[in-house]
C-alpha cells in the first residue's frame, strides 16, 4: 500500500468495470428553510476506488452523504447505482442496496462479541436449529483475518479498542453484501498504530473491488489512501482530481477558497507597553489524540488568530484552555495566575470567556428571551434572596443592545426568533457582561450575513484596542488574516508555526497547513 505522505494510486484509467461508476450523483440540490445546502453537486465513485470527500464546515459533505444513504431526499438531481437510477426512502433501503456508513460512533452491540455482531440476525444454524457457535466464530475469524485484523471474536466488543470496533463494523457491513462503504472521520480518535491498521484494511477493501467514500480532514491520510479527491465548498463542487496530480497546497487552497488570497488588513494600534504582560499563557497543553502539543502566549490587547482545517484541533484546544475538557498534560495561566482553570466556572472566575463554535447546540437557549440569554452568566450578581433586580438587568441589557447594535423588537423576544447575526451578538454580550480580561472566540462569524460579520469584526478589534486579549479561530481564512496581529497554525493537534501580521498571507498559511509532517512526529502515538 502507499506509504505515509505518498499519493495514492492514480485511477484515471479506472479499474476493470469502471466505465460505469459504482455511484453517480448528478446535479444534486438540497435546501433547508430557504438555505442552500447543496447547489447542483455532481459526484461519482468508481468500482474499487477510495474516493476522498473533503471540505470545511458547511461545505455540504454531510448533506451529500445523507442523501446518498437515504436520510434525506434531494430537491433535485439523480442517484445512480451501477448505472441504474435509484431512490432511497430510508437508510435501511440504502443499506439493502449495498451502501453502508461507518461513523465515528461505532454502531455495534457492545455486550455482544465480534462474531455475534458480524452475524447478528444471520447466525449460522446447526441441523436442529440452534446457533452453530463454532462455525460462527470460525467464519468471523476468517473474515477478520482477510482484512489483517487479529481480534478475539468471542469477547464483548466493548472490551476491544476503538480501532478494532470500527474494523469489525466494516467487516459486518461487507458481510451484508456492501459494495459502497462510507467512512466518516474514521481515524479521529485513533492512535497512529491504529490508523495504520485501518489503512491496511481499507487498502484490502479496495483490492476486493469495494468502493470507499473516505471523509477526513487529515491531509496525510488522504494522500496515503485516496485514489481521487473531491472538494466541496459552500454547497458547491469545487474540484475532483487524482490524488497523484493534486498538490497539497492546491488542495488546501480549494478547501479554503483561493479568492481570499488578497485581503485588506485592518489597521490596529500597537498595544501599549503596559499591555506587554501575557493575558494568556499556554504551555505543553495536550489531550490525546486531538491536541498533541500546544504552546500559546497572548498579550493584553493582542489578537492571535488560530488557523487550521476543520479537525485540526482548533475547537479542542479552546475547550482545553477553558477547562471544558480534562487535560492530559500542560499548564494554562490566565492573567499571570498560575492555577489553571479546571472547569468553565473557574475559567469565568479567572476572567476567561469562551464563545463556542456551535451557537445553537452550545450557546443560546432558544426558548428563553434575549434578555434572559444575555444576563445568564451574571444572574447570580443580580439576584438577592431569590429576587432578580429587574432595574439593573434592564440597564445591562439596554447598554449592550446599543453597544453591539442588536436589532430586536423587544428584549423579551425569544432569542430563537432573532437572525443568526443577532443571536451571535447576544452571546458576545453575555460574555462581555462578565467583564472578562480575555476572550476566546471559536468561529464567531460562522453562519451569519456579511453585514453582521463586519459589525462583529469591528467589535472584536474595538475590544482588543480596549485592552482585552483575544484568541480567535475561524474556518474562513479571510477572517483570521483580517483580524489577527499574529497567526498560529495548527495541524493534527500541534501548533506548527506562528506568523506575524505582515508575514501571514493566504499562501504562507496554506503552505504551513499543507506541509508534510516531520518523520518523527508522524511516527509517534
């Protein structure tokens, strides 16, 4: 099989029988409540091919796969399987046609053995009708051995490692007659040795003539295993190319949007000398396997941009700093205090505020009002003997509505009825109510319109000019380049470099994201 860092084989001519693609999706479109998720996307997978499907958040990958696997019905377009038009009314129908999906969360019965999971509902029977256990174990062992998997097929799968569980799930799908396997971020929680095992299995699946759709943000894996790569961005097809013909830098540019190369940087004042103290200092922060090594120093009044592809560890690093996830190692100092926050409550008390990436899942409380959402963090300071000081609360809400330009008919309107940009402003106001000394903003402009983006950018610059330290991550490289005084590049859970404002261009950042990893780092677990 290809070695780490080398391109997969070029199947431009296609394997035998590839004149008719195994899967072909033609001009597929999908809308959700008026929002375009897919815009006439075409995508095809050849027989016996590993085809990588990549793109940043919101690119449309998940929607495309859910249409292929029967979760969604397309608004327009066709799906062809071995040249014949198909319509899948459910995931079960897609599975019956030979299309199976292996997710990060393995869909096995944890209390059953590997053999029982592989043959669940199809157990071999002896003449008298009882399960032929010896035969089932032998057949399960033979199937796993074919893919290079050495696992005890008689113990509950819950006792096996995640890599073994994923490979058992793939073996089960293939035993059901699967001809197309979708692997969705299969290595996100695996060690390097386990990744090697999964790569070997994937290569064997390809040799068996099964088609694989491989979704991952890890460039090393794509260039190790994929025959071709398709890039989606903003619900549109950007390119499809043989991996051997696609330079890493070109792939990154396609994912991020090459047209963002020439951006006009805002001019910011230089932090004063008394702001030279670190507002946040992170040393050796680690939580395997998503964050492997992180050192970050940010001064008061400084904006550090965190650039990296989705899955690079951006969000995981912020959650570790905020104390939302436990750390394996490393220290976090906020404002010079040496005791790292061990929980979000301690982080808030230390002056650290965090805006999460997914405002709907982790931010707003949709059925509460704008007022209630905004003052949630400071509610204890507004309450005495269980009674909220409504006058002070109204004063705070009015001040931040004016300061952030929040457009709402009333402070008592449900926050779910606001636009995405105004919801994001409410969350920023919630952070500012706590009077933090440091802000962490994870994709703060995600899913909002251009006007709201510009307003939030101006607010972030204003806050930094007022002395706050800011760490901002974004899936849009333009946002990082336009906001940051410095740009730190994160790849595979490691900070791989830092660039000053004048050095940080689309090309330099993309080159650092796309660079081959050092041999020593690639081989560690």
